[in-house]
C-alpha cells in the first residue's frame, strides 16, 4: 500500500493536469458565447429588473442557467460530433427553403441587435463625455478591421480577454455595498406575484438570455476550433462554466442596481446608460466600472454578431465565406458583414430613428425564430445517422423538450407583450 | 418545348398516361451510376398513396406542363442501393468541385433533354450553386414554373459541369455501388486538395483520405492544419494510416506522429515498413522545438573524394527529392560533415572535377539540440536555402530546408 500510494497520487496529478490542458485546448466557444449573452440588451433587462424590483428577481437566474446549459450543450455536442455548423445540418436535413427563411429572419433580428449594441457603445461613452459621432464610427471601423485582418486564434484571444473584463460588474456591485444576505436568500427563494409588470420582467429575463444567433455562433465556433468527440467532455465542461459565469455576471448587475437604485427609490429605467448614471451618486468608481462594463459588452457583441450572421447565412445558402478569403472570392460574405456593421452603426447616428421600436420588433422576431431553431435542433440531435451514439438519452430528451416548450412559451409571451406595447 | 430542365421543375411535375389521364407527381429522380453516369434512369412518382417507378424508356416527352408516358406498365417503387437519388442524396449536400477546387453545396441540378429511341431522356448536365438556383428553389411550388424562368433570367448562373463533380460518401460499400472514386482529385495540387479536405466534415475527410492513393493522401495531409492532421490519422485504421505516413517526408511524419497519443502513434509505427519507420523514429527522439526536431533525414551526402560525375549520378538517383534539393553534402569516412556544395556549382566544372574544389567558403552547420530561434537566425543572416544539422561528434544527422523555416515563422 505504502509503495503504490505515491504512484497513484502522481498519476492522479498527471490526470488532472491533462484535464486542465484539455479544458484550455477547448476554451473559447462556449465561454465566449455565454459571455456575449450579456450584451447591452441583457444588461438593460437585468438593470431594469434590479432597479424596479430589487433582489426579488434573483431566483430566476438559477432556472435560466439550466435552460442555457441544456440548449448550448446540444449545440456544442452537434458541432463536435458532426463537424458541421447548425445551418449546414438544417440545410442537409430540412432543405433549402427552411434554411432560407430562417436566414432571412436571422439577418433581420441580428441587424436590430447590432443596432442595440452600437446604441450601447454610444450611450456608455457619452457618459464619459465622448460624442457618439466620434465613438460610433471609430468602433464600427475598429470592429470591421479586427475581424477582417485577424485570424480566428488571435480574435478568440481578444474575445476571451473581453470576457474577463466583465469582472468590472462584480467590482462595481461590491463597491455599492449591497445587502448580501437578502441577495443570497432571494437567489434561492422564488417569489411570484400576480403583477403584470413583474411577470413581463421575468419573461424578458429568460427571453434575453436565450437568443437564436447564439445557437448558430456556438456550433460554428466549436467546429472552427476543431473540437473532436474525444475532447467533447472538456468542451461540455466549458459550456457549463460559461453559462454559470453568465448568470454570475447577471447576478451582480441586478444586485448593483438593487443596492443603488431600488434601495433609494424603485423606478423604471429605459436604457442601460441611465442605469450607470443612476449609480453615480453612490460612488464614482462604481459608476465608472458599470459604464466601462457596458461599453465592453456592447463592443464585444458588436464584434461577434455581424460576423456570426454573415458566416451562418453564407454557409447555409452556399456562398463562399470566411475571413481568410479575399473580398473578390467571398463577395456576399463581405458585403453582408460590412452592411450589418454600417447600417447597425449608422442608424444610431440618425437623430430621429425609432431605435427603441426597432429593438422591440427584434425581440418579437426572436420569439418567432427561436422555437423553430430549437425544434430543428432537437430533431437533428436525435438523428442516429448524424449523431451515432451521441444522440440524446431518453431522460435528457425529456428534459430538453420540457425546457424547449418552456422557452417557447415564455418567448412567445414576451413577443406578444412587446408587440402589444409597440402597437399602443 | 424546352431543352433544359431543372430538378426543381421536375419535382412535382405531373405525369400523364397514354390517354392523357393524370397518374401522379414526380417525387424524386435517380441515376444508376454503374449503368450510366449521366442519364436519369428512373423517376419516383407518387400516385395517391402508392409510390411508382417510371423507367427512363417509358417516357414519351417532358415539358413544363407535365410528363407524358408511352408505356403504362409501372412497377411499385422499391429502394435499391445502386441508385443515386437526387433529392435524397445530392440536393443540399456537399460535393467537391474538382475544377473550382473547393467543396460546394448543391442547390439544384440542370438536365439536358435528349432524344433516345423516339422518347425523351434527361442527362445530368450541371450542378447549380449560387443565387440563381436559390431563387428557383425558394419560389418553387408557389410560383408557376414559367414565371420562375423569367424571374431567374437576369441572374447570372453559377454551375459546375457534372463531370467535375465528385460526390462525398463516407460508406465504402456504397461508394462501390454508386461507382464513386476520387481519382479526379489525385491530379489536384496537394495544397488545394488539403483546402477541400478541410472544408468537409470529419467523417467525409477520412473517407476521402483513405480512398486516395497513399502518396497523394500523404502530400495532401502534409498541407492540412496540424490539429486536423491528428484527428484524420486517429480516425483511420492503423494500417491505412501507416501507408500514408510512410509516404510523408520523414520530418513531417514525425511531427504528425508526435502530436498523436502515444498508443495511436505506436500502433501506426508498428504497421510501417522498416526503412521509413527508422527515419521517423530517429526523428521522434529529438525535441520538437530544436534543430533536430525540425530537420529532414532525406538529403544527399557523398564521400569527400567524389567528383561532379558522382554527384550527377546521386542527384538522378534521388529524383523524388529534386524539388527541395539544392545542396550536396560531403562527409568523411566516419560520416562527419566536411563540406557543402550548392547544386548550381555542379555546372561549373567537368565531370572529373572533384567536389572538394567547389565547396562553399564557410561551412555552416548547427547541432541537433540548437533551438528553433537559432535556426531561423542563421537562415536570415547567411541567406541560405539548406542548413546541415550535426550530432555531437560532427556526424551529419539531417538537413533543414527553407520551407521548414517558413513553417516555423508562419506558426508565430
């Protein structure tokens, strides 16, 4: 026994080191996707929740994390097993027409998402006194060059660094001295109220967390990274860590707004920059960190969304794509990519553009597109000829269907409510 | 009358019997490549609940309004494995465009209408990709066929001639039945072939690589991204992998094997022939980031006393290395490096001239354990194409060529 013990420990040490190395080898896709989830729209929703309802909505983060993990895990598994993007699989199994209409909807929703991101950039930098007529064009050009000039690996490193910057929200929340006891209690204690505003807010939190583009981006990133079935265990772990990370950030955003805004006087806010501004009286650093976080999140999402959209559309419809191709080789790809950035950034500079209406509209479209994507996903992942032994287990299928029905119900409700609000 | 028909138009086309009564609609069309690689052999027709097969010689005429038969003895449809069904097996799938050297996704298929024995038959002419075929597919079914033709007219077509299309089929049995081979790919440049392989799914990748001639496969594999190299080699059985690795340049083979798990690389090494194996195992001994890990053991070295005539003979004997060979090394009896003769100098003297008179002024060399950075420094400083690598006693171990250095620099 005494002889074998050290050897055993050594192998365990080696094993855990290998595990760690594996984790870093696949680190990227899941983590980045999960982080981009907290884009300017997400930050707005969480700030609103905290400012209006304080610590009460925190409990939703737990189920949201589970839903997020279930949907994202399926994508990373499909990517690793088939080596194909989601749009490729949809096209192969459901035909061109389904793909075409899905892609058109994806372009429209993502275009409005890009607008929201650039609005976030403009809003956050205006807090520091930088005019949007300077910040938006510079950021748009920066984003364009970053992707067109960079390689997947270098861009991924920048993205991972941007993911790390989300820590500003944690520091900002700590600086605001929130009531930690309350926030912990309400993280696990579901509070339901028959108040329309409260319910709408809860639905919005789920709706903003799970967006159709993420499914396409994540799977493409897993394929691009060359994750294989062998490394899949590590990849799944990465997805789970990423999803938990997203919710942790969301937790601190809600807590920050609860501590500063709700504690002094609950109120509604209508853009994320207002939330940052409302933090100002409570501490300069909290304000600076919160706005810097908003800028980082918006810029981050603005870098990923147009690329992901152009990539999915071109792959799905069979046009040449990829940043390693020249402009003349992949004209559709580059035009689409450029237009998404140019239009998305351009409308933010138009004085009377109905941006809020557009964002509401995109949420409705999201609600229409998401069910279709999710149902296609679960059908694909259960195809034996595609996934082999990696299809869903019966239990997992059951859980997935319940989650999907839940997500569909909630997003449909959100789409309906926003549509009604926009109508008024 | 039309002379071209698109597959999307054929789908849903009504079929009429001799008396002009409607029988059903076309659901799919199939080729039997072993019988005829271009002619549509049979059509799948849905008549109410029944599925019927219409043979190509039972058809009188095709038009945008329907298909007229000349023989009504239709048999029920049954699946057979020699059939390539266009909607099921071709449409929306990835194929290889040999001429354009890339993987493309099929949007539509164009047929040419031919007369054969008094009836119409369809020949596959092209596979369509791009905007024009997308418009056709998306509007199919709810816009009349004749309008679609007008709608698509202004869009320039993008098509690939059928003879340049290569279907990718992972199942080797089915490849035989469908008469699919990858001989057309073997004439491509290895770098282009590698690009195509990278575009395919993992399953298809291994299928293509294992079907190719092992020499071609080795060249292509050398050009593939290292991470993908590993996953391809892992997916092949050890014997096939060994055949391919044998054909790779020893330094590249060693790099690839070093990336594999110990167990897998051991299996592959066991299957290899003795000579390439010893070269590779020798190279595997060196650390990856040293001159030894970088060098190649394929070089030409002659005895100090050799003449130009000897050198010429040696060059002819090593024809397979000619593309990268640019220096001949001189060694003494113990195998120690004593000189290097640039290939071009061989043309400056008569056949009897001793090589010793032609050696370069300073003899550059590097020990096997020197770091990569040192190697690139020497290449940069002395503007050389080949650098000999020596072991501790000065014995020649291998050579590093400029292309190895370029790969190192590209990695950064």
